[in-house]
C-alpha cells in the first residue's frame, strides 16, 4: 500500500501521512526501505505497542482545560469550587488507562498475523507500504 493510498483512504493529505511515518520511524516503531520495491513495516511486536504510546508521540499536551496546566495561572473565577475539573480529570485518566490497556494487535484482531515484526525478508513485508 502506498503513502498516497493511505492518504486517500484516511481522507487526509499526503504530507500528513509522511509526517506520521517519519515520527514512527524516528521512534523505532517502523522501519523503511526506499525505492520501487521499498516499503515500511513494524519494527516492534504489535502486542507490545499500546495506543497510549502512540498518542503520546503525537500529543504532548493532553490538558483539556486551562486549569490542568500547572505552569499557567487559571483565570477561571469558579476554580476553587469547580467540580467540572475533577470530572474532566477522571475522564482523562480513564481514557488514558484504556489506551494503555489496548495494543495495536488488539485493534488488528483477526489480522494480527499481518503485523508480524521482522526484517524486510520476513513476514513483515506483508504490511509493506512504499516509503516516501
């Protein structure tokens, strides 16, 4: 599958897909080979990659509201008596716990065998995507 095909199926621009591939490669989640017979493949076991890891690669700031940010002065006049912040904090922690408990292999379900880790000559070639 090509970068262009991924961009088309995700209905996003090619530059965004290239950016994601570059980040995943930089952090050791995928390997790639350029050229006509090149591609990308997982370099880690999908059962050991949590969704939380991936989210944290792309989202360093998960503060839902201003008062979550420790280095900023919250301007909300209701902060002292606000129950909303506690509710949002619990919701965020539950969300992150669910992401931590879910792996790429979990998402793949029946197709998990396609996500096998290996070198270019191994099973991982079955999930190759042409490199940029």
